[in-house]
C-alpha cells in the first residue's frame, strides 16, 4: 500500500505527475469541499477496477481509499480530513 502525505499529493498533482480521484459522495464534496482539480469518481467502480500509478485516491478518513489500492495506485494519508488540517487549498464544487 502506498500512502502520500497530503502536501506531497498536492504538489505532485499540481506538477501534473498524478490525478486526485475523490471517492467521497457528491454531497460530501459539496459540504466539506474538495482538493482543487480533483475528480469525483465512483467508489464501486474504482474498487472493482482501480486505476494505476498516475492516481492518488482520496476519501474522508483514508478508509474507503484502501479498497482501491491496487495497480500501483496511492492514497492520501489521513484522507480529506488530513488534507484540510494541513491547510491545503479546498474548492467547493457546485454539483
């Protein structure tokens, strides 16, 4: 299992090295916010068919993300909670 510190995940996403895939519900993203540029994806789809080394999965507390850690994918250590507590940027998706 590969976990990335939230700051490292943000830096690597900003550099175009990886994409942040958010496994949380749309309601969680609207209510709590999301990392800038992250994409909402289906938990069920990505547990069944996880992407590879160019993605980092994110959920609220780094529990759901562990289900998709195959094919070289990583997760944000501590989830969105750790992301927020690190003071990293957050956007509030409308949909």
